């Protein structure tokens, strides 16, 4: 895992821990606290889906690029082989 990925994961975990600590120590009723937790969890879930979609898009793009390069290399090798015949 790259340093930036580890840092981002650590930052997310730290943010979640900070939010949880803040919510659980706030002087609110249980009902309000549960609503806050549900709201924050929903926000985090939405952000995670956005990041997962971005990663999926990047992976797909990279895979497509790799396929194109491989096909090009194979075609070049075929032409080189035929030229040497």
C-alpha cells in the first residue's frame, strides 16, 4: 500500500474515531445521539462509495490502457516476426 493510501486510511479512521468520541461524550439524550450517529454513518458511507467508484473508474481505465498496450505490442511482434521470415 502506498504511503499516501496509508495516510488517507489513517486520516479516515482518525476522523471516524474523533466523530464517535465527540458524539458519545456530548450532553445529549440517547435518541439525539443515535440520530447523530446514524447521520454521520450515512455521510461516511456516501463518501466511501464515492471513493470506491473513483477507484473503480481508475482501475478500469488502467486495465483498458494495459490491454491496448499489450495488443499493440503483440501486433508489433507479429509484424517483426513476419518481416524476418
